[in-house]
C-alpha cells in the first residue's frame, strides 16, 4: 500500500511574524494518500492525517460492508441511497463505480470533509462528483422531504454521546421518506432478494465492526426502538433498521 504525505502548509512562505505563521500552519490540513483494496477494485483515497471530527480514516466496517453488499447486490441495485458518516467517501465511490448506484454522501457540517470527498471522487474517475449534504446529526436536516429509500452507514457508533442525535436524524430520514414517483414505490414494495425475503422501503443498513461494549451497543438499538424503529441483525454484523410499521410483500426482513 503506497502512502504519500501532503501538507498544504508547505505552500506558505516563511513570515516575520512567527506566531502568525504557526497559526496558519496549524490551520492547514495534512493528508495521507492510500490505495485501498475493495472487492474487485482498487481505490485511491486521500485521508486526513488528523481531523477533529474523526472523518480521517477508513475503518474495518467499510470493507466488511462492501463485501456484504457485493454478496447481496440485488438488495441495493436501483435504490436511491444516502450514506451517513461518509468520511472520505470511499464506500460511496465504490458503490457508484460497482453498481452505478444513485448515492449521496453526507457528514458533519464541515467544508473540509466535503472538499475531500469531492477530491476522492475525482481521483477515482467520478465526475461530476457525488452529491454531498453537510449535516450535523440531531440538527434540522437541510432537505424537508427526503426521498432516499436506502440509508447506509458503517462504523458510526463510536461516540455514545452522539447516539441521541444520530437516532433523531435517522428517524427523520426513515419516517419522512417521500418517493418522487409512485412507480418507484410499487416496484420497491414488491422487490425481493434472492432468498425470497421482502426488503423494506425505506430502510437503514448499518455495518458495525469496531469493538465497543455491549451495553453501549444496546443503548443505540434500544434508542431506535424507543422512537418506533425496528432493529434486526441480518448477518455479518450488518443490521437492518426500519420504521416499525413498514411492510413489503412476502416475509419481512
């Protein structure tokens, strides 16, 4: 795996005012360029060397989730998708390139994150870049009528203090879902995966691989259930979360 370090601070000349120069240098971001192996594809991803909002690295859940989605591609093909906690945008880029998935990235309301996702899109041949929504969990979502029938995320349960905010955003996206056309609704209501199991619309699929205490994990899942969401583990540390009364033809996930 090749790694190259790039620091924009090196572009600034020395200044007489040392204090001012140090402030500028600290304000600039540094990155590491890495080649990452995804199923059937190599991606060139620029990651933050450090980012205060933790959008700096790819975690194990990203790669595990990619493998799971490849194995169950019929579950996501044709969907309109948004990824929460996109970070570098690597998973979304992979899904666009692999399945031509209609996918939007999303992360904290932070300009550096958005610009880095766009950089990684261009570096991997995604032009125009993927649409991106800056949103801090728990705050008012910038789109009042969300029409994503698939929400995905990987390794986003690290900060227990953010669970309430994450659940608030997730609940809004699932319960306020409004498809753009009725044809899409009818198609997705009867869509079934290869095992004949109905796949709900809308739905949140989450992969969780990082180690945290079971009590912390249960806080998130219990919090989801308390706001009317149904949680089910569907294998390979992937969880399906949907509105409690969402139904489809055939047996539900």
